């Protein structure tokens, strides 16, 4: 469903706190008064032997040996790890609590970008999968949530030797060389949760014309009523 929006959009992103990396609301074309930034410290594990699924790492309170500062990739020193080596499979996990006044509302879990193949669980229930390292995605997680503490787990596959994956100038060998750059694997953009109504704006496109006009196109999600 598409419609034209004829009113001005006011851009006032709500900060999440000074202690959270990249606290600004990541979609400036929207105004959101209620949202929960999940950037910050997550439990983290390399899964070089690919045993995480078999051993149920997506279950609540899996024992990971490391921590990572999201939204920085593990290759970056900003993440607290700074390991540029090849790790084809990695896992993330953290707890979060939604405000009580979000009860009885639809809840969306957003990822700004995850490189490359991501599988997401909430409280041990698979919420969805996404492939592509540079595009945002979201899952509705309403049915998976509990009162109080919840756990989100993310498994990411980014095989360095898979030449079919678009990489730009990210090198596929163990070390960068020539003009190639260090890989960027896993979560590298903001992660957040927000409540929405039964109908909500899923996407907005803003087009400016040479004559000075502006056209707004909006896609409205109303699947809760279907």
C-alpha cells in the first residue's frame, strides 16, 4: 500500500545515552519517540569449527568466551577484539528488556547491516534470516517476547574464500595486500528494537525535483490486520 505524505517530516532522533556507541536514531527520515538501542557490549564467540548450531548456542544463556562492542566488526580495534584473521562463522548474544508500556504492541527488531548471512533468534525461537552485507533488515518479534528479560542471538556466516559473495575491495586471503582492505564481518551497523502500531510506516521515499518540489511516498504495513 502506498500513499503520498503531504506534511513536513520533523527530524528529531532520540538519543539512547552517552555510554552507547552511535546513540542516534539510525533512520533520520523517521521520527521515533520510543525505541531501544541495542548497541554496546554483546557476548561473542568465534565458531571456526561450525559447532554452534549443533551445540545449541542459540539457546538462552549460551556460554560465550568473549565480548564485543556492537556495532563495530570484530576486525576493528574499536570492537575490543581487533582480529583481522579469517573467521567464517561468528555468534552474538545479549539480553534486553522492553518497557512495560510496550505490552500489547507489535515489536520490531532492526539491524542496520550484518555482513553477510545472518540468522536471528529471540529467546531460542528463530525470528528470521537475511542475506546481504550492506542492506538493513527487520523482523517482527512480538510472539517471541517474554515479560522481563529477553535474549537475542545472532549467527553470522561470512566465508572469506567464497568468491560469490560481493566484497568490493575486501581481501579474501588471511592478510590484506595491494589496494585491498581488511574484511568487515558480522554486525557493523546499529541494532535496535521499537514498538509500532497495527499499521505503521515501513518505508518512506523522498524525491526532490529540479523545480523545487518534493514528493513523499510511503509504504504502510498493515499485516497484523490481514
